[in-house]
């Protein structure tokens, strides 16, 4: 495992329960961690540098994100055994993680994670290239949906 350590997992689940989940497959935790990181990265990679986030070690890691990665790992491990009998605690915590990630994606929550920096693509590219900083769409990062309020005029 790269981002999560076994000491981190012990905070959220007892060692005997974890052993029951993984059985004799020692590589299962690494696979579950990779899947959880990929799932979380899919939500975060539009605004945050996920490579830098998940490359952090020790105390440089975001504690809340670490806990959420472990929650997703444990949910996936429970669903591997019996998807119909996932403990309510795991289901609730997984739903909290997904809600948190959805709120981040919507811009309602701003965690203290390293943000993406705008790449400098001026090396020989024309200003008409979409990645060029002077392209008209270069500053457009959010799309606003909706319309103006309805007006009713009585003459």
C-alpha cells in the first residue's frame, strides 16, 4: 500500500475484523486501496492535483481524505464478501464520502489540497489552440446552468 498504512486502517476497524475481510489474500488491501484512490481521484482531478495529494506520506497527508480512502476501501471489501449484507455503518460512511466528494465537485466545499496549476502551453502553439492561455475559452472553468428570473409585465 502506498497512501494508507496498516496503522491507519487499525483506527477504523479492528485487526481481527480486517483479517476476516481479506482472508489469506495479502494483495487484497493494495488492490482495494488502488480502487478507492481511483474512485476518489475521479471526483477530485478536475480541480486538485491528485498525483501530489496521493503521493504524500506520513503527516503530509490530509487526515480527512485518508479516513475517506479507508472508508471506501472497507466498503469495497465488505461488498466483495456479500453485497446485500454490508454493515449499516459502512454504508452510511460510504454515502458520506460520496456526498463530500460531490460537494467538492460542485464547489460547495474547498478542502486544503494542492490545486491544479494552469499549464503553460505557449511553446509554438497558435493562439487559436484551446490550450493556449490567450484562447477565448482559456479562462472558462465553470459552466453556469439556469436562466434569469421570469419577468411578467402588465401594461
